[in-house]
């Protein structure tokens, strides 16, 4: 990073230092049932969220359901497993991830009480864990565009149920913006690669800016640097399956 400015104070509810990302059952077989969002878009969004967490150092807990010992092998989306090579997700036989002792242990090991959750499907596996975490005193934020329901109605019903219980809905771009509110900070610059790769309209905007710079029409905006790579050398901490 070229910027000398560090993000010393973040006034937002969610910060890099106080949150943990929990990704529940982002698996191909489970995704076959999703119809509330385009599956390709949902995969893009959850991969972006996972990569952003890795690149700024937010702990990530990965869990699957029925990935082992069932009639089908159903691993994580490759777009997530490639971000965390060598990490074995915590596999379960229950839709209720929060009740699994290894999932709870991985979350408790972070010492953080603000949970950012996304999962498949919204109204079942995600909702069950969100509601249980709220009951246990955690602050829970769910990422609706990195999740999906069997129908649009069931997705919306699941969201309503979680919101009524006290959870807060967000998009993946809202989460990353909350983590890095200062666009001149090194933390925001660490997200340049994922924003340009998976950010939709934000990617188009970033590409436009860098194209003007590369053409010599404008100078690089203050505090910004050209992307240095995919963030593979970042300080990420994936918690799932540690030591497994």
C-alpha cells in the first residue's frame, strides 16, 4: 500500500476489529433449491464477501451440511474454497449450525460478539442460526444478497422473521463499506482487487477511474493506489476447520 494513512478510528457499528463472518452451507446441491436470487449473482456476492473479509483480516467461519457421508459429495462453492485453501469447513448433519459445538467454538474463539451471517437457504439454515445467536446475546447482521431462499416469498419471510427478532439486513457492499469507511485508508485500498473483480456497478466505476489514470488524462486520486494483486498475501484468519 502506498498510502501512509491508517484507519485509526471507525465510527460504524461493524468494524474489522469487532466482527466475524459466518458462512453457512454455500454448496452446489443446496444452491439448486435457490430461486429468490440468480444463483450466479449470489455466488459472486458471497465470494466477494469472503474475499473482502480475508483481505482486511476479519475472521471467517465456514460450515457445510451433509458434505460428507451422504449420497452426494457437496463441498463449498469453489469460489469460496479457493479463497481459503487448506481450510476444512465444519460439516454438520443438522440444519441448525448454531447448535454444532465446533461452530460455536470457532466463533467463541474469535472473542467477537458482532456476527455477520450469510447462508443457504435463508428461511431454514440461515434463519435458525441467526435467531439462536440473537437469543444468546450476539449482535447479528445478515447479508441478504449473499443468501437465497427456495422462493422469493420464503426468502422474504425468512428476512422478516430475522428482522423482527432483532437482526439487521445488509448487502455485501454495505458490509465492506462499513468495515472501511475512509476511502484513503490502506484497509479500503486492500479491497480494490475484489471490488474490481466482483463489485458490479462499483467495479465499473473503479475501472473507469483507473482507465482515466492509465491514459494519462487525470492523476491518481489522493490516497488511492492501483491494485497490486488479488490480496493473497493478506492477513486473513479463517477459523473453520483449524487444526482439523
